C-alpha cells in the first residue's frame, strides 16, 4: 500500500478505488500516447488496452520516450506495453498492433471500457473512434498537439459536444491546371513532383491524389486532354527504367519537351512569365563538377541547392529509386500486385527525388526554390512536435478523466494550451454542448439483434421500422456504401440483409423523409444473433416501440428533428454563440474556443484563401472567457496541420 | 522501463543526417541555432522532496537533446518513490536516487551526458557548486534547505545563471523563473502577420519607381493586368494621389476610412465578379499597414536600458547600439524585408520581393558597419546582425522582479479584487502562498502553514480561500501526484527551452497550477 500512498492521500479513497477498477482504452501510442500511458500507469488505472497500427521511426525518438533506437520498425503498441509493464508488472496491460477501424473492435468491444482516450494523429481515425464511442455510449477524452499548441476535450454522448459537432477542414487541394501547367508557388511544384511525377514513374496514377482538385477540369477540357496525353507518353518512358538512357530521357521529357509544349501555348503566357525549359546538354560541365561533391550536397539539408546541384540529386535519387523498384519487381510474386514506391517523408530516396524535381520545376517557372528541409515539411505535411507539449496535454487528459470517473460531465473542461499568452499557459473553457445539427451525435442510436439466416430488408422496413418504431411511408435506408431502400426503390425488400452486404457490426442509417415532422437520423448497429430469436428475425436492443394509447401506430421512440435552433427536446441550444461578460465589463460575443484557436489546433480548420507566395496559417484572436489576446504563430508554409504522430 | 545500461555506449547514428532526422520535428520550432544552444547546455537539478517533478522536467530536456545534465540528490530510493517516479524500478530500492534516475534518463537519449551527485562520501553542495561557471541553468525542487538555497542563489548571482524553482504537492504546483539581471531576446517568434512592415508612408526610391512603372498607365491596363497589380503597389499609388489632393497622408481613423473608400472606388466593377480581388486586399490592408512607423514599448525599453559595463560588451548591446544609431539617423528600424502573400503575377511578385530584400540587405550592411567600428565589433558574426535587424521591431528585454516580501504583500492586498470586478476566475495566489509556506519543510499542518504565511502577509490569513489552499497542501503531506508533476514538468521544460535557446518569450515569472480545475495563472512575484 505504501506505493499507493500519495495517490490515496490526494485523490481520496473513493476516487482512488474507481481509478483502480477502471478499464481504459488508449487509441494511439505516439507522442501523446507515450506520456499518457506513463501517467495512467502511475495514477494507478487498473487495466489499459493500447491500440496502434504504427511502427516506430527515428523521428519519433525526440519525444516518444518509451521507444529507443533499437525499437525502430517495431510496433508502437507492443513496445509501449512492454516498457510500461516492466515498470509495474502487476498492471493489466493489453496491446493490439492493429487498425482501430478493424472489425474486431466493434461497438460491443468499446462498451467494455470505462472510458476511451484518443491520442491519434489523423482526422479519419479520430472520427471513427468518436462514432464508436457515441454508439457504445462510452466517454471519450480527445486530445491533439501541434508544436507548442494543444487541446483536450471530453466527449460524452448527449452531454458535451462531440468531435464532429464542428466542421473540420479538409486537406488543401489545387486545380490540376495549376499543378500541371501554370504553377506560381513552391507548393505547386512540390505537389507536381510528389503527386504527379513520382507517382507516374514509381507508383499508380495521379488521379487518386487527394491534393488534385478536378472541379475546374471541364473549363479547361482541351488542356486537360493534352495533359492526359503527356502522362501517357511519360508512362512509355517508364518502360526504359534501368537502362543507361533512362535519366536523360525522363529529364528531357519533363524539364524540356513538356515545357516547350507549354511554352508554345501563347495564350497562357500573355500575362504570365513563360517557362524556360532546361537544356540538359548545356549543363553537362557544371553538373559533372557538382557530381564530385555529391555526398556533401546530399548532406546539405538546410541550404538551397542551385540548378546543377538539383540535377545531381535528381539523377542520383532517380537511380536509387529505379534500382529499388526493379529489385522489388524481381522478388515479388507473379500474381501479386505490381510493386510501387509511394512518397514517404521519411524515405530519403523519395524525398530527394521530390525535392530536386520540385526545385527544377521551380527554376523553369521562375519560382523560389527551397531547401530539402523545407520541402520535407511542405510535402510531408509535417507537424512540429516536442515532448513538452505532449507532457502537458497528457497531464490534462488524466485530470479530465477524474471528472469522467465521477460522472461529473458538467464540470469537464475544454482546455487549450496558450503558450504565447503571457498571463497563463493554459486557457480552459466550459465544455460545449452538443450541436443539434451534428451528423454524428445528434442522431438516435440503437443496436439491433439480427438473425442473419432469415432476416430480409422487408423485416427491417415493415416489421421493425414501421410497426415497431412507428416510421411512416417516406424514409431511406442507407448502408455504409449507399441507399438500399426508399419509397420508390423497393426491389430489395424481399432480399436477405446478408445478401445486401450487411453483416454483423455494420451500421445502417435511417433518414426520415416525412415532410411534416421528420425524426432525427437513426443509426442502427447490426449485431448478429448467435441464438435463435424465436418469433422475430430483428430485435431492437436499446429501444423498442410501445403501443400508443390513442392511435393505431405505436408512439415513436425516435425524437423528431428540431425545426430551428430553438429548444425543443431538452438538449441545449448551441447554434448561437454564447454571450459572456468580457474583462472590460462590456458584454461581448464569446467565440467558441474552437474559433478562438482558429486553424491551429488540429481542430476546425477553415480553408484559407491565399493568392501568391506561401500559404501560412496564422491566427490572432481573442479568448472570450479571460478576455486575453491569444496569438498563435504557425508558419507551416502550406502544410496541412493535423496533429502529433 | 527497459534494463539499465550500466555503461551506456550510444548506438551509432549514421552521420549528421541521422541526428537531423531524430530532431526533425523540433528543428522546425527552434532551428539549428536553437538546437545548438540546447546541445551546449549543462543543466543542474537539485532534487528533493518526493523527487518526481524535477526528473519529469529533465526527461523533456533529455529527449530534445540538451548537452549534459547533473542530478544532485541525497535521497535513497524508497517504496513510495516507485509509486510516483517512472524513472525508478524495484531494483532501485535502497540505492542512490540520483544515480538510478540518471541511468534511466540517459537511456532516453544516447547523445546526452548525465552525471549524478553525490558520488562519494563527503561530497557536498559546496563541492557541487565549486567549479566555477559550469551550469547553464539550475533547477531546484522544493522543499529545500535554506542554506542550500542561499548557496544556489549566490551562484546564480555570481555567474549570471538562470534559476528555476519548482514545487509540486498533491493537486497543486507552481514554478518560478529567476533570470539574472536583464535577459534580452532577439528571436521572439512574433506572429508573422504582425511582422509585416511595408513602409508605405516612406517608400525608398526603388520602391517608388517600381510603383510608378506599374501604375503609370493604370486606366489603360488590360483587365488581367489591372486585377493583378499587387495591393501594396495600389496602396502606394493611391497614397500618392491622396497626398496630392489632401496635402498629407491619412493619419486619423476617419482619414483612413475615407482613404479606404477612395481606394475601393478605383476598382473596376465592369467584370463578371463585380470587383477585383487585389483591390479587396488593398482595402483590407489599409488600417493595418498605412501607419507611421513607431517603436513598440518593448523596443523602447531596450533602447532606454542602460547596460552595465559588463553587459555592454556583449554582442546584443553592441548591435543594439548600432541599431539605435540607425534609428536616430533614419527615424526607422532596419527593414525586415519580407513581403506577405498577395494577388499578383508571379514575375511581378518576385520583383517586388527582390526590391524589399535588397533594401533589407542595405540596412543590414549599414548596421554592420557601425558594429564593426566598436572595439569588439570585429568578433560579431554577421548572421547575428542579420537576425537582429530582421527582428529589430520585436526584441524584448525581461527584467527579473526583485523578489521581496513587499511585492508579495502588494499582490496579496488585491488578489481577488480584480477578479471580482471583472468576473474573471479567482486568483490562484492562495495556492502559491500555501505551497511557499512549505518551501523549507517536508510537510506541515494547516495551522503551521497559516502561521508561516502570517509572517510575511498577515492580512491573507483570514481569507477562506487561503485557508482552503493550506488545508489542501497539508493533506498532500509533501507527496506528489505523478500526473501533476508530469504536467508541470512539461511546462517547466518548455520555459527552460525558451531560456536556453533565447527564442520565444519565457513567462515572467511565476506560473501556478491548480490541478483540480485544470487552470494556470502567471504572476510576477
């Protein structure tokens, strides 16, 4: 008991007991995860499950302190578990080197936890865990960091705002023509090198890149067609990979011939400076000189390379990548998919290739060239990350967990690090209420037990939704891939659910199209029945209809949508900004904390229009509760800021 | 924890680029010069009490690669340590706490050297501090013996070494930074929108000529050209026209509003968009960019400060002197030289960037020449002069407060008044008072804490919030909560990095944490 003495003293016996009995899920064992795991272990949490699909990289070691040089390429979840276990062998720890979106981690599995901690680095997984926690009705503590900034938020279904209650910015994309024909910023050339050139030569096709925006394609149909042909020709050159002439062929194609063609389109250059193709033969002497300093150039990470140095790096990295791809091909199975190389910011060969190609293109278009260090950040969407910030955020997460354990959600806080506010280093705001229009949490949710051997869509639509839950004529049933039923699309009714691609752990969304008074969307989590369900093939687990007293239809247990932001079903109103007294006594409109942090926090990032030069995310704003200026400087130059990994 | 490596042989990192890779994510925050400063640093931690908060702080400094650290700690590892300190294990029981912690911390980063103290019988604090200016910064955790504290303070005074004290007990904690004399910071990392300095009211000849060329035929330009005149050129053009008709530049708020109107009238609206984006940008920039250059209070503070004889020999003050002369002569600071994003044709934008860069270079050259005239001026690196010129409008001097009972009295007298008036959260000063009262004792009862507080600020003792804080501190009984210590350790290390790299502005000077409400407050005590 001695070991537990300080915790017992400060937490008090009841809370300390709750801590010991808690079952915790921690998703992500990276920057925040390592710190969090240590804090959870030393706070005495009884059972901790760790899920992470990542492996350890050298660039993690400046902050992910459970990992060492010798752990590189090993599973983060497993190494973190072992490190924590050695410290306290009495703990129950379980590690899963897996994707949290895997089907084994279903709603019932989530329901087994007292609470969940998100220590993730990407939007997609965050939203997934948010959705699962809402479906399982398990409290979630969400956190993220970016450089010196960070935030923590408690999510509890129906009581506090969820992760999706505010819109999140989608990653930035560029029109195809800007990237392929008329670049004007370094980032355009970097995206070209990464998403077009590298992927055409060593990967699959460019069209899958989320960084390319095709919405303007139709306006430029002719040019797009030309570009398509250009890409086709590039594919032919790819065939020459490995031959002596390959580097020269590729160079001439993309830095001379394609540029010549572009240049000949005089329309395009009326108001722009026309590009200048690079003539390889005229550089031979200088390139040969630079070649002798090759290893020195390659070490020079932060200096901007000149034309000849870029050519040296281009050729050298091309050779390295070609060799690698060919050896991958020679060792891969015949029936396996064609091996490819994709961009990875920590893969030096791809980074060198992208840096040199991007710079060569910048030179052609008279755009500022960048150092490899800077290009790495822009191409890899690198988020600065340090131990200090993660330590603070992890500490805040555990402090919030005490309130969650007590069920005291009304005193949970949304806390932001404000490293540049001179009078405090943290600013905490009251939790936000759920957004009544939120697509993730302002919905009704229930699990349904389904006998997969016989349940048909008709059983679901007629017996369960209409008869039991009281739905009218007009509604739509969506699976995760699309609609399977609406009032005009009835041919599936006789089919079995399993033949419509629905299986255990699937989600179905029911959208009520009633004109008068529609219900909120209903999310059904399908559970496969393991025993015979006797009379009915589909059975609601969490809600069920009850016969109504005064009508032939049962009363609906699914609440109706609110007609406006006005209070109607007991949930708070949050469509309106809260009004708070400000420091000067004047009543001011309080910005939500989200807005106060603007686009920095890994949260709610609004797209920013930028015209020329670099795109940098900067925010100057006022934090309502304390009336203090909060200035954030985040010069990530076009990088898409997400969070620590 | 993994096994202790008794003789830590660092795994070989392959060349400098491996190190750059390891530190990649932080180099983006403080760059190579900040990293170098960290790697040159030697930090001393005097550990006491239950000993976790200092070690947690060091962890966050070892990871990003400080050069060296020393832990001085007399304690022997006990069972209770294991429940709160992650850098100890079962095998550590009964052994030297400093030695075990050093071993574990060193495992985190083979590039960092660690020393423990005492090493042998008879090693004492005098010996630890007896080798001259050895430490870059000293951290000590509270409680601490008054005698030891006095020696550390003396050392800090003598060698101008920053001191950081940390106290963590139960849900409460605070840390306090004691900087020696004046602490100048050049690279304060101001918000990049704030750094925009376009010199619209006093353009130099090259900029004026560029403007004239672009606008000489403004009414006959094609729609594309007209819509792509950079907004700063537009502003220069309209300012000139305004001056012709008004006899001066717009200076009052009303003038500027009228000027804004004047600019927007120049936009062409006979196009599908019904306006021009570059004009929108120009209109939006009027209030922010059309203003007489003025010195910020922090720069004035630097200019007015009289450095001591010893200080004035440092490069900071030599460059400051040169910049003061520059300002005296031109009425403005050296031009930072950056141009913000704007709608423009790329060739025009690049040209514009160059005009600003050339002027910035000329200004640096002029400052450099003055610097070189100083007897020590030849030793000063041109990069330092460049950085200074670039950041000249944002340099900052931190004056450490004279900690005395009087200041504490003064703050205590009004700690909640302000908060009650403004409906701000109540002050966290009671937490500081209660913790501070146990600065030299391992634990104390509520009444003992109140009695100690009454010696310095008797009027605070009747405050129920002070009594409450004293009860909470008494309840913690000198014990740390790991989570609170880890969190405050994160905050302390963040400030230590700012001090060592001399980048970003460290807090001034005391940060108090209330772990019950997840709140912090910074006070100057």
